[in-house]
């Protein structure tokens, strides 16, 4: 058998070479099969894992545990903040309740200084009654309704009287005094013809005073021109006078008012100022100071209480 194998081996070799040539001639090359490494199975990989992977239920339980711990920490922090927030809120509420009366009084005083809604007046005749009044109005302030607190002539404001009749101070003092009255009484609506507020009172007052001074200058030349110019100032003061009457419901006939304004305009303005400043004195507002002098414009004569 060995000899037969030895004899047959050359032929086998030749046969193999001949087959290779045939393959090359055919355009194909015989290649040895590639041996791929055997892939481990899923079971083997799971068995070889050092720690078994978490299942879906385990991961879900882990997420729930984490969320529970996080939610518990948040709840604990929220519970810790609740007492401090409640205490701060209670303190704010107590402060608001304590300061509410003071705030209301301050609001009423501001409204009182502003004068409330505009005072509707008519030049002649009886106009609509003015009903507004601050809720913080004191019994002493209510005594300023119905009649003037002082007469036409009073010595309670000697400094103002000197400023009102002195030729060198009269043109500046009287417009300022009327503007201060309008500032406290509030806007005055004269039948829609003119609505005086603090700004318009200053502008119209200064212009009317200029015309009044020009009228005094023409007094020696032509009486008619001076009368026309002086009437502008008297008309301005008449609107304010009627506004104060309507604001405090002062009962006075028109003839008396016109005579006072025509023959003693300065005294009539001072009478209005004493009345208005006395009312606001009862509400806690001090009278205005005369510019440059820095002295109160009036010292009050408080009206006596009626029996």
C-alpha cells in the first residue's frame, strides 16, 4: 500500500496542478474557506456578565425610588419654608391693618387739599349745591359751613392786610393769595365759561392784576378806560368768591358780595382766605407762609360753637 501511494502521489500532484490551471483558464481562483470566529450566544454573554443587567421592572422601580427621594426632599424643603412664609404673610397683614386707618386719613387729607370734584358755580343766582366733603372732617371744620367765619375787617392777619394795601406789594400779594385759595378749595367751574385750577388761577390772576394796575395808571387820564381794565380783575375775584361760597354753602346775598368786592377788594380776598385756611386748619393743615417774610398768612379766629 505504501508503494501504491507513493506511485499514485505524482499523479495526484499532476491532477491538482491540472485542475488549478483549468480554474485559472476559466477566470476563477479557488480560495480556501475563511473560518469566522464563533459568536457567543446571548445566553452565554448574560452568563458571563459579572452582574446581571437590571430588568425593565427593576429600572422602573429604581426610577420611582429616585423620584420618591427627590420628591421627599422637595416636600421637606417646602414644609420647612411654609412656617416662615406664613409668619411673613401674617406680619404683612398686621402691618397693613395697623396702617390702614392712617393711610385712609392721609388719602382723605390729600383729597381735602385737592378740593375734591370741581365746584359748579353760577355768576348770579343760586347754583347746584356742593355736597362733597372729606370723611375725615372734624366737628370744628363743620362749623365753617353756612356762614363766613369772620367779618370783612379783621385784625387776625395784620401782616396780610399791610401786604394787600401797600402799593409796592399789592400787585404781587393779591394774585398769590387768590391762587392759594383756589389751590385749597379746588377747581372752580363757572358755568363752562372758565374752569379755574391752580395753574389757571396763577395765569389769569397775574394777567388780571396787570390790567388792574394799568387801569389805576389811566385813572388820572380817562376814567372809562380805567373802569374797563379794573373790571377784569374784579370779574376774576368774583368767580373765586362765588366758588368759595358754593364750596362752603355760605348764605349771603349777591348785593352785599358785590359791594364788598367793589369798594374793598383786598378785604374781601382776605376774608375768603381766613375762612378757607381756618377750615383746613381744623383738618390739620397749617396756613401758607407769606413769601419772603416766611410768616403765616393768618392767625385764626375760631368761630364760637352755637349753643
